[in-house]
DNA sequence: ATTTGCCTACCTACTAAAAGGTAGGTACAT
DNA sequence: ATGTACCTACCTTTTAGTAGGTAGGCAAAT
C-alpha cells in the first residue's frame, strides 16, 4: 500500500471511530511516523482528504456491487449487511452515519459526494429487494425503495445505537430484517 | 428563560446541527451577546455543558412519557415519532444520533448519561409495542424489544439519511413504520 | 439609616495547546 | 536535471480554560 493509500485508510478509520471534527493531521502523521507537512503534501486540505475517503468508499461500493451481481437476492442482501458487520467488529460507525450529523460543517464537494454514496446504496438495496420480491423469496408491503429506506436506516443506526446498548442488539437487528423479509 | 437555560438550549441546538466537536464556547457567547468567560461561569468545561444538554433531554423525555401515559398505543407511538418531526423541520439530527458517532471523544459521565437516554427510549417504545400488540392494534413478528430496536434505528437514522436524500423520505419512513405495525 | 460584607452574574485580559496550513529545503531515483 | 517524497521550521487562528476584577442586590451588624 502506498503512503497515500495508507493516509486515506487511516483517515477513514479515524472518521468512523470518532468523527471528522475530532481528528487532526497530527493524528495521522504520528500514527504513520511521518510529519504533518508530509500529509499535506498528499492532501493540501482536510476537505481534500475527506473527499478522498468518500471517493475510496464509492470505489469499494461499486466493486462490491459488481462482485455480488450474480448472487441471489438473499445472498446479495447479506453481502450488503456484511459491510456493517466489519464496522461493528471494530466498533466503528459507517461513513454516511459519521458524516451526516456533521454535514453542515462540510463543504459542497463533500456533500455532493456523500449524497452520491447514499443514493447508490439505496439504489442497490432497492434493486435487491425488487428482484427478491419478483423471485418470491422476499415478501414486504409498500414499494421496494420505501423498504430499502427502512433497511438502510436500520443498518446505519444500528452501528450508532449499539454503541450505547448491547453489542448483541446489532445481530438482533440484522436477523429481524431478514426474518421480516422472508416470512 | 435564565441565561443558564439559554446556554443549554443553544448548545443542544448546535450539537444537533453540526456535532459536538464543531461548536465552541465562542459560538455560544457570540450568539448570546455575552463573553466566553461568562459561559464558563455556568459550565466550567465543555463536558459539563454537554452533560447538562443530555440531562435536559432526559427530563424532557420523562415529561413526554408521563404526559402520554394515558394515550392509546398508536397515539403514544405517534407522539414518540413527533419528537423527530420537530428535529426534521429544523434539519437537526437527534441527540443520540449526533453524539454516538463521536462517542469515543466523550468522557465517561457523558457516555453513561447517553446510554441511559438510549435505554429509556428503547424501554418506552418496547412498552408501547407490547401494549399495542396485547390490545390487538399492532401486529409484528419477534419480541417487542427487537421490534423497538428496528423502529428506533429507523427514526434515528432517518434524520441523518434524509439530509442526503430527499426530505420526503422522512415521512415515507414514518408512514411505513405505522403501516407495517397496523396491517 | 448606614455601613459592611457577601453573593451572583457578569466582565477584561490573558494563557497554553492544538488546529490547519505554508514556504522552502533535501535526498534519492529515474 | 527533474520529479517524487519527504523534511524543518514556521505562521495564524481557534480552542478550551483561567485569574482576577467589578457592579449591583440583598441582608445582617453597627
């Protein structure tokens, strides 16, 4: 991994651990054993670093979507949920859930990119649900996008809420979502 | 309203607008037309101010719960949801949803208080659901607490996600929750 | 009745640390 | 000899927080 990639990965981790406004270039440079100015060499501003984190997420998301393309709807849904599994293990929240509360402190570029991510996730889950219903493996009321909104909000907030309640609540939420859809 | 109460109300608004780590004592003192040091007179540290915000939320929550006590389950659920309505109108997120992503930057006192709030909300919604099911007005699979987890996560994240998608999505989510329970 | 003293609710003026960011230099690889 | 990937050494602003002062209200002591 290049230094640049390591910086972005570390920033991503810090943002999802404690929020965009609670980490500094010093946190990154110290952790990496380089100097403050060297981080600025790759990312002149904090905004540019944050944007890189989001763009990376976008790439990873597209990769996951196209990798899952051939799977059955239920498998695809479980793959979607597994994104949050990995976050939960490290007690991180998701990127959208970390940045949305601080949205009003972020510049336009970042807001646009974040909106794209949110829209893409919703689109993907909507697609999975539609296909699942057509195939008869999923049952749910309302249209697929409304159902996707419910599921995405469940997943997003589960990482946040279960920081405060019990960790087991995370898997309770996951199992309930699947059960609701398949029974 | 006393100066002290105005400070707490303003801090609450700022936290839910842009996050705990993106507002300063200067934001408060300027808005109120007093000096930085005067805010410190009431709240020696930022943590103590944040704690006061959470305690205020706890009081408001208990007030709402006891005020709603005699209402029917469906009305009580709608009263619970109306908390988020008021936030959505001002494009604010909820306190738990604002602080949870930044939890690792907060001290123990605050974490404990926030856990209490989260637990109390869950308890209340669980109660409403149980009673609604017993009375035959609500239908849902799984136990009441699991269902409460789903609904609370829906509401918490709806404020965050709909900052990024469309505002109408917020009422779509609300209506879907009610419809799922009552059909 | 007036003085004395204390409390509340601010103020001025400051500090130390941390923040994001910059200018310009260097060492090595191509 | 040019670019890449760092570095040293700054700067400015903002941050949370503090020390100590003051003006007015109240209340007991003289």
